[in-house]
């Protein structure tokens, strides 16, 4: 599991679906440590390999704890593809 410090911002979260996602739209869905269920808009960086990413902006600090994230792809025909859940941990700086 990847570790990020709670004072770190402007990092990239990248997920690989392993399937072709040409002309699709992508988001990265998440459940935060405080049980907030939401999503980030994702950029498709390699449609042939199904790679998407989200760049966490400057000043957006994440809550400490374990985050659950997964890819959520919507095809042009409306079909939805949901990726496997992966986790990362945000730890307090100095711990």
C-alpha cells in the first residue's frame, strides 16, 4: 500500500484498467477514512492500455487514514466498467 503524508499535495494517482477505453469518460471513485463517498475527475493518459490519472491540486491536503479508490469508466454507449478497489494510506507527517 502506498503512503502519502498529510502535508503533501500536488501528487498523481494513476490507475491501470488493462482494457481499451477509447472515447470513454473516467473518474476515480473513492471512500475517504471519514467514510465520504465521492469521486475525482480523471484524465485518460493511455486509452489503449486503459491508464487514467488524477492530479491532486496544490493546497488540497487529504485526511489521514486509509483511502479506498477504484476506476469508474463510462463507455460512449453508456456501459459502465468498474475497477478493483485499491488502497493507499495518508499518514501524519513525522509519524
